[in-house]
C-alpha cells in the first residue's frame, strides 16, 4: 500500500450548479483532512457540500453542509477527517460565482 498526500481537488465554482470537486480513484481509500471554502467577493454567499457513495445520484441524505453562509472575503475551514473509497464523490454548490473550494488529503492505493 502506498500513501500520497496531495491536493485532491480545486474548483472556482459556477453559480447555482452542483459540481464534482473530487472522485476517489479506483482501488483507493482516501482520507480527506481539510476542505476550505473561500469567498472572494464583497458579499456573503452560501454553499453546499455532499458526499455521494459510489457516485449515487445526489440526494438530501448526502449533505454535510447545506446553504451554509460564508462571510465577505472570508474562508471557512473544515478539518473533517472523513474517509471515502473508490468511486465516492464529493460534490459542491455555490449560490453565486466567487467561491473557491480546495480539498486536501491522503490517497492510499
């Protein structure tokens, strides 16, 4: 088994669109250590984060954050330590353009 510490995903989110930030690769286990949500605008925005096992269609049961507000020019930091496996997907959503999502962790293959 091999561990690789890395940036798992980065995304400047589109407005009001569910977008996949990261999909765990085949034959892997992934530990997500940190997720940041940076508001680059001069107004408060909201965001959503969902974890979709095996790439299931998005459902309300998948959300770990829903319409959470992030202040003007502020960054929310999630030190979460969740584990996911191959084909699991982390999906994000922004209420408007101006949010950057960054995901960090360890892929084990």
